[in-house]
C-alpha cells in the first residue's frame, strides 16, 4: 500500500518535472529562433551598406 502511494507520487513528480522541462525547452528554442532571425536581419542590414561601398 505504502509503496503504491510512493510510486504514484513519484510518477506525478516526474510528470511535473517533465512538463516544466519541456516548457523550458520550448522557451529556449523560441529564444534561439528569435536570436537567429535577429542576427540574420542584423547581418543583412550590415551587409547592404558594405555592398554599396564596394561598388
């Protein structure tokens, strides 16, 4: 009886932990995507004047 309770509790905790971890993963992925796009746009913006100067 006690063991069953413990098992249930532990599974619940792992579930919570996993959901939290997944949320963190998702947010970090979004952040990375945002950073990548931001960097890309910055690179593009930086590269345009350079190209003009070279011409």
